C-alpha cells in the first residue's frame, strides 16, 4: 500500500474518531441541557405550588380577617334610635262620626300598632317590596352587590333592598348613597333581624315609609288616598298602596292623571297576582278585585272654614292633656271632636249662599252660628267665619253680641239664677257661644252644661282622655218654663214666633214654620238687636235635642258698625231669622235626604 493510500486511511479513521469525539461531547452537552431544563421545570413546579399555597394561605387569612372584622363590626355596631323626624307625628282631628276634619303637625304621620293594619295590607306590601321577608336574614346579597358595583363604576342608583334594609335606611340612617353606608345598613339590618321579631320590623316600616301626597306611614296614606283609616282598607286599596311604594312621588297623582293611573293599575294587578300565587288571597278574591277610586289630588285649600274648628278643639285638647298646642300637634294624637261635619259644611254653604254679593261703603257682614246639645254641652256646629286665611278671628267664640233684648227674659224680676247664668245677664256683649249656652239651659229645664268640643283623645289606639259633661243646675224647672214663656211672648211680639208644633219665622206676610226635631221643640227664637243703629242681629232656637244661635256682625276697617243695609233686601233681623230657620231645618233632616222647604201657614199672623 503506497504512502498516499495509507495517509488517506489514517486521515479517514482520524476523522471518524474526531467525529465520534465531537458527538460524544455534544451529546453530553445536550444531556446536560436537558437535565438543566428538567431541573428548571421541577423547580418551577415546586415554586408554583409554593406560590399557590402562599396565595391560598393569604386568601384564607384575608377571608378570616374579613370574617373577624365583620364579626367585630357586627358586635360593635349598635342599632341606632330612629331619627327625630321619623318619630315626630301629626295630630288628626275627626268629627263625631269619625270623618276626617284636619290635622296639625310638621309631618303627616301617625303610629298605629300592626294589629290595626289588616293582614291583606301587610301581605300586599310584602308581595310588592320583599317576598322573602318572613324568611330572609334581613339583607339581600344580590342587591348589595349591585349597589356596590354601581357605586364603584358610577352607574345608576340601585334598589331592591329588603323591607328590613328599607326601614333601616328610612328611619335609622341618613339617605347618603355610599358603599360604606350600604355596608353599615346591611350590618344593622342583620342585627335588627336577629334581635327583633319580624312583626316589629314590619310595624316600624309601615309607620315610617313614605307613600307620597305628604303621607308618611300607612295610616296617613290610607286617609290621604282613600279617606279611611288603615284598619278599613280593602284588599284592592291595600294592594294599591303597596304598589305606590316604589315610586311614591310619581304615583301620588293617581286618580287625577290618566297616565299615572294606568301605570299604577298595571303594577296593582302584578301585586294582586303575587298575593294570589302565594296564597295570601284566594282566587275568588283576586277575580273580584277592582281597581279602587282615589281621592282627588291635589286637595282643595285647607285654610277654609274648618280651621276655626281645629283651632278651638286644639286649644281644648291641649288643656285637657296639660300640654302645649305644639306638643299636641307633634304627639300623634287622634282628637275625636263633637262637631257634626256634615251639618257644619251645610251651614257654611247656606251662609255663603245667603251672604250679600257686595258690601256697602267698605263694611263687611259677618255671620256666626253655634249649635249645642242641651244638658250635655257638646258643640255640633261652630261657624266662625267664611275663610280662616282671611279672618283668623272666630266670630262664634270671640264675637260680641249687643245685649239689647237678648237677655231680657233672664232678667225677669224675682227670677233666681245660679252661676254661670247669673253672671251672663250682667254682660253687655256676650259671645254667641255663651249666649247659646244660656238658651240651651232653658231647653234642658234649667240644667246648664259647659260647652265642649273634644269628646275623646286617643294615641296609638289607646284612649288618653274622655270628656265628661260638666253640668249644674242654674235654675229650677219652673223658672226655666217661665223664661221660655217670656222668650216666646217676646218673639211673638216681634212678629217672629207663633205658638204651635215648631219654631216659626216671618217672611213678608207669611209665617214659615220650621220642621220640628223628632222629640218636638219646646221654645223658639229670641229677639234681634234692637234699633236702627244695632251692630248685631241674632236668633236663638232650641228644643230638647238642639240649641241653635245665629248672630250677624258688621265691621269696617276692624271697627264695628251697624248691620242695617248690609243684608240685601231684607232687614237684618229677618235675614238672621230666615237663615237660622233654614239651618234648623238642615239639622233635623235625616241623613241622605234633602231638606224639605217650609210650608207657610194657612193664615198669616198680624
């Protein structure tokens, strides 16, 4: 083998040997790299596991800390007292039949016990606002999350709170919208739910929630929307009030705005359907339900004639309770007055119709009317003026009647009068109320009864005052009969009275006898102010059932003037007599029947 071949062979062999060496070293390197990568992966897995364990541990610690913070916050969070404005109530005045007369107070709200709220009204509110109320813990987590998200993102204000949360928000906390306040609300709601009965929470809610029309609480809402107390609400009315709760300021015009009424009717049907589904009402009750009629809104003026009645009753009620009138107005009382609101309104309308359309020389004619129950003193009518806003002065209570012939029958020689009639005959200008009490004494055979306007006062269904008539013998029965004869004789002399079955007045050439009360009248009108310069004209009529006094006053620029020429075509005494006679007819007309026009007697009395 030549040298070139040998050299080539050696070179090839060496190349193979070198290649194997290189491969060996490369493989070792690759194997080292693989080992290194495996180690990195193992390390990463171990690190990831450690990190995951650390994250889980941190989350668990955070959760435990949050739970501990919630527990601490729960224990340290007291249930606050209700705001003063949610405790403040109004005092309501009703007439002798329970009809609403008016109210006094800063807030139209009255607390009532839950027992006075029908079960169907309670169920309607639960169906409309929080169907899980009886079983939930006092909070709605989903609602809280929605509110938190809206607060963080700046979205729209979120609702959906439970009844418990709404009560906490309305009565115990400020209306601030923040995440912190919402959390505080939830804590208090849970604590309230755990420490108080569901019925207590529901009662607090129903007494404070706003229903629109200025009414806070279900009692005021029932009166404002339907003219009844909460205990008289029907299924349909209760469902309507419950439907109002989510948008009270919008729905308050229900009954006056067709669009609002239609929207409310749809929600009302939804609430009733929910009540039927839950078994709160039967299928028959659901089918029979009809959308209720609402009182008109906004109401008419409240400064009219009725404020005279409220003024008088308020002063008397405060005196009976030994508190101020301001304390009475804020105390949540219900003052049951002695007034007959129907007769009072009819009297006001009659006086308005008979009042002259114009006055002479700037002079104004005033009319006062008082009607009381003889032997008891209960005031049925107290007409003190046409408009309280223009004349707060009450003519019936504070007006002065010129004595003239008004007290002549009581001044008969030899007649012995006890107090207070003994002092009354010495007065030169008694008020219409005092004058009426004198003639009521005659109707009660000499028994004087002090006039009163408050029959009963209640608070939260509990009676705190009941009136007891204050009576005393002011003259004996024989003396009362003598005075009655003198009254009738004086009236007949004035051409205003004819002995017979009922009181009578003179109109032109005919006497118009009034319809007698059921028990039959005893005596009739007294005289009127005497002389052309008389500044008052008056009439008094009485029977065992009623004593009525009407007086006319005149004033110009706040000073009294004579009543002549201020009563239209009729002389003042005739005007007073005719008006008194018509009111007497109204007082003795059965409810629901129109008054019968008086019939003239067959022959006039000369």
